[in-house]
């Protein structure tokens, strides 16, 4: 739903401009991402709006677009921000806000399940978590920082490692909704209660935060707005090819 909401935002702006959008999914695969970029260019699209796959560490497949001034905008997971416009959320502030929320709610062993190091969202949210731990006057405990590849299976394993600690965490922060819901599944599987035994917060979108049981405190992305802003940047580069790249940072809400 995160992506479909963003696509709806893109589509709303595109429709106003008389444009039609084509959608390709990488399914978190760099190989599929490279193939999608190639295939879309072969269909003579006017440009691309992209969220990087979690495998993407090299960005050479975008050189062709940048060198030929083909409109390109990144959102959420971004790169080459000196050359390409992008739309992200306030990842550092949001992660710090979550950590502080846990602390003021009575938690002191606050765990974080991050994603791969090379993703900007993982790096920024980890920085926010660490800043929050420091601001709350807590000591950073390395065993409370877990990483996974953002799949449900690996997120459940990361949660299990945290819950198996001699002194388990009393709060878990998941990098995104997939990780948070996987953590919820593992916590429930063990017969533990949320939030009485383990508090849980995730990064999600407007829809998911309303339908899970129990209702979770969440950082909500303005997903439709992310799509609108990405499309606005895209059409700005079509209308003015010489314009400098713009980086938009949208605010999130703790709900």
C-alpha cells in the first residue's frame, strides 16, 4: 500500500498534465531494476521516477539518463542527490521522535531493527535512533541494534534474536511496516503482549496504521504527497531542463 499510495499521487499530477504512467517493479532486485530502466527507455518514456531496490549499491544504470538530461527523480530510497532531484521524509528526526516516545512511555531497553547499511533510509533512521538514545540519557547497547534484509522472514529472525537476549528489550522500533508487522507476528507467537510486554512502533503509511491489531503507534509517511512532489519535480525538469536538482524533505507524524 505504501507504493500504491505514492503511485496515486504521481498519477494525480500526471493526469493534470495530460500524461500516462507506466509502472515497473524491481521486487527488491538490482537485476530487475536495471532491466526495468532499460525496457522503459526502449518504450521511449519521457523519464523515470524511481525508488531504489534494496540491492542497489551501484548506480551506473542511471548514467544514461543523467548524461542525456532525461528527467529522473528519486523518492524514499535515493542516491546522487547532487545530480538528481528527490523526495524523502525527515528520517533522522522521525526515528529520534520514536525513540524519545518509547522513553517517555517508560521503556529503557529500546531496540531497533534496521535495514541494509547502504540504504539512505537505514542509515538516516539509525542515526535518529542513536541520537534519541543519547538525548534520553541512555547508554547505547549494541545487542539492541539488529539488521535484516527487509523481508518478513528475516525481520522475524531479527525479532527472535532480540527476544532471546538474557534481558529482552521492552520496546522495538522497526525500520518500516514490513519489519514492524513481522516483529508483531513474532512477539504474538511467543504469547507476549503489545505494548504491555514489548512496545512496538513502525514506519508505515496512512492506511496500515489504522488496520493492525493492536492498533500501533506509528510514524506515518505522507505517501500521497510524496508521489505528488515527485511528479511535480519530474514535470519541472521537463519544462525547464537546465533547472538545478531539488531535494524535498517532507515531515512525518507520530500517530
